[in-house]
C-alpha cells in the first residue's frame, strides 16, 4: 500500500510557485480540456458527475508580490487521499532518475493543490477537469481491479495510464473525456516540476545566475540567425 503523501512545501513556497506558473507559458492559457472533451463526448464509458463547493476567496489581485505573498489567501481543498493519488500519478509522469528527484519528491502535489484551490477562472476550470480526472482514474481502478488506484501494483497502474496517456487513432471511445482531462493534469505536473530548482537543473536552465565581468553579448551563431530573420522580414540591423 502506498504511504500517505506528506506535504513538502510551505504555504509561502507553494503560493510563490503558483504565482510563477500563472505568469509563465508552461501551462497553456486555454479553454478547459474538460469543456472541449464534453463537446465531442460520445456518451461511452463512465464519467464522474462532481458537485464542487464554490471557492469564494478573493485571491490576491492581478499584481501579486511574488517575493512576499499573502500567508493564506484561500484554503487548500484537496483531501489527503487526493494528494496521495496526485503524488502517485506525478511519479508516473516524472519518475526519479538517478539523482533527479521524482515529481512528488519536489512537492508537485502541493502545487497542484494550490492551483486547483485558487479562486481564479483559469484555475477553477482546471479544478473541475483535474478532480474529474482523479475520480475517473480511481473509478477505473475499481472497475478493473476492485481496488483504489494507489493500492494497485505498478503494473496495473500503468495498464490504466497507458490507455489514457495520449490521443490515438484507435482510441477506445470510452476514453474520449479522460484523455484530454489527463493531458491537462499532466501539463500542470510537468510545468510544476520544471519550475522547481531540481527541474530547472535537470534541463540545464541557467537563469538568475550573475555573470562575472562585462556581458559577453550574443554568440556568433545567434547573431547569424538574427541577421537571417531580419533579412527575411525586409529589415536591416
């Protein structure tokens, strides 16, 4: 049995992380995947009908202070069971590899909890999408194996995830809703992980690193590319 997920990030850290994600391009600012999927739903398969309590918190406005965010602008809403399920799924999406930690190890579930609990329109679209996806995955585990997803063996977990991970031409019609919903969840997990210090290190991101001495300027290769683009636009440097 998978052990209960333990919170890794302080409230201040998770709020800063969500603020950074909201301003980034890592998560497409698009219509909810669940809404899109519902428009083409064939009625096949099972789908949870969730009634979510409204989140009425005011949030912290359109110009948040990412250095010193409010301590608790809204309550977090995921249950302990949901957090553990998110942790298991995050580690399937981003498993530990050598010295690179897994999604749950860097606190991705805390960020997902913060994201779906935020009172803004974008996050509330994702809240319904992601909670529906989590419920569907647990329901599917019960239908197939008569156990909750977190209590399945790794092999059985992957049987379910492999069926819903990506859109395919031969996809089962029963998965037309869960595939885009799970895709949205995966996007959030990946964006959260690669915004963490460990994730940025894994991809070799060197931002926010001071340069000793004078700025060396762009490389010759970059300048050649820039010149080509400028020429194509009919402009000149």
